[in-house]
């Protein structure tokens, strides 16, 4: 579980990245969930944009993603943008999580 200070750090980092995925009128499918999981395993921080024509809400998106991979953690949702974080399973890909770990718990 991430602390408030760690969440604040991740929110700041997320400002500099563009959304990697867009969820549209088809909602979120199992292939999209797999792609999200693959991407977050390498990038650690992920921004997802929910298009205005989508039938899914930010809360529903977060629930579906966390059901698919319970290690993915919610950072923030603002309007139609959701930010998620997960420590990379491969040590070589852990760059952001090393900084997150240094923030006092």
C-alpha cells in the first residue's frame, strides 16, 4: 500500500506523462486489461484516459483493473483520467519504485 506522500510523488510524476491508453465506447476488454498489465509491468506508472463516449466510469475501470491484477494500485483520477501504479516485477525495470521506496512511510 502506498502512503499519502508516495501518492503525492506519483501524482507529480504522472503530470509529465501522456495517457498510454484510451477507453472508448467498447469499454474495457480482456485484451486491453492484458495490455495495461504488460505496460504497467515495464513503466510502473500508467495514465489512462476515458473518452467521453465511453460507458465505463473511472471507478468501474479501477475495479476491473484491480480485479485483473490485484497488485496494481490506484493513485488518482481526475475527470476522465486515471493514474495507476505497480512495482515492476523485474528488478531491472524498477526505476520509479526505487524512488517511491525512499519516500518516508
